[in-house]
C-alpha cells in the first residue's frame, strides 16, 4: 500500500462490474483516496450509499466516497471513466470542465480522437480493462483478476504502475486509440455471439457465427478504408483469415458458459458500436459491406 504522502485522489465514473473492481483494488490494496460516482437514483447508488464501500461477496470492504455527480472543482489526479461509449456523451461537458489532471476512458470506442478533442490531448488517455467480475443483486462484487495472464492495457506508463501496485495487472500499449478502434469489431462479435448463445441456452448457431465473422471482416476493411492499419498483428491475421475460421472461434466461445455470462449483458453497447461503425462506413464502403456490419447487431429476443 502506498503512503498517505503518495496516495492519489481518484474518481471513478461508472460503478458497475469493472468500475467496482477498480475502486476496490485502488482503495483497499493501492491505498488511494477513491470517489465512486453512480447514476443519480440508480439501485447501484443506493447500494453504495448503504454500504459506504465496495463490498466483496466474501465480506471484504474497501471504503470509498460515494457521489452521484462529478465534483468539477476537485483536482483529481485521475478520473477513470468505465461507462460505455454510448453512455458517456451526457457527462462529457462536466468532465471537460472539471479540474481533473488526467482522464482515462476505459471502454470500447470506434472514434477515440473525438474524446481527445473534447477533453484535450494533454489530459485524455485510454485503456481497456481485462478483468472478469459480477455484481450480485445486493451489490456484492465477485471478481477474477489476471486470469490466464490477462492484463489491463493502458496508454501511459504512470497509470500502468499505479494499477500494478494496486494488484491490477496492467501493461503499456503504445497505440491505444488504434488498438481500441480495431478491437471494436471483435467486441461486437463477442457480445453478439454471447447474446445468441444465451438466447439458445447453450451456444450460437453456425449461421449466426458466420454472419458475425463476415461483419468483422467488413469492419476491418472499413478501418483500412478510413486510412488506418489493422492493429496489432493478431487482428491483422484475423482480417486476412477465412470467415469460416473466425466463425469457428466465435461458435466455440459461445459454448463457454462463463464467456456467455460475462459478455451477454452488452446488447446496448453492441448496438451502439455497430451504429458507429455503420455511420463511418457511409460513403466509404459499398452498401453490401455496410449491411454486413449492420447485421452484427444481436437478433431481438422473440
């Protein structure tokens, strides 16, 4: 744990599974002064106000300050935004006006440059969380950190060091904006195939997996058409692989129960990201390719 002299003031916007995990570790293990900000009137806010802490399923507590709005006058060392891209828009003006020294967006986005423009490149940074977590109905946290050697990716070494010291394995990614843009098609595919698997009670169909695989390939082509390189190498390999090979991966993952349960909650995010990619494709890709991207949206439940 850091000393009080080196403890940071950190605010976390969004206290769902990921935000709660970050808050617990940064407060309880890292020793930082953590404020969590939940949506006004939400059940999660009421749970946090009741407990005055992030509480794990086994009863361990990490005391945090609970708020329903970001205090724009507080010069937080770091504001971590774990909301989803389609949820953050109404909060951007307050984050822009705030005295925060650094703002780290931790979600999938197809247009990271826009966030940099709104917040300012000097304060804006990005990351991608890799932790597995669930919240019970009464707000208790169950999290798995570092499973299979997974590390949260971040654009700045300072925050990598802070996270590692708090028991949150992290690694530096030098081109985080491009990484996020290229991860968006896979995020959509993983969430959509998980939703399909949950709907069927055991896994997506081969047809559903193929539709998603074709959509991923069309999305990678869109990224290249916009003047970017598919990045990193692993995604470039996927972009060049046959659709059937990618479909096989998605079909198989949809049959892993833990994978489905974690990602099947992302329907709103999935739809918003598909809309963002399709909008970017207008005037860039032929209608048939845009249709393949649009087809990645989860099929409505009957």
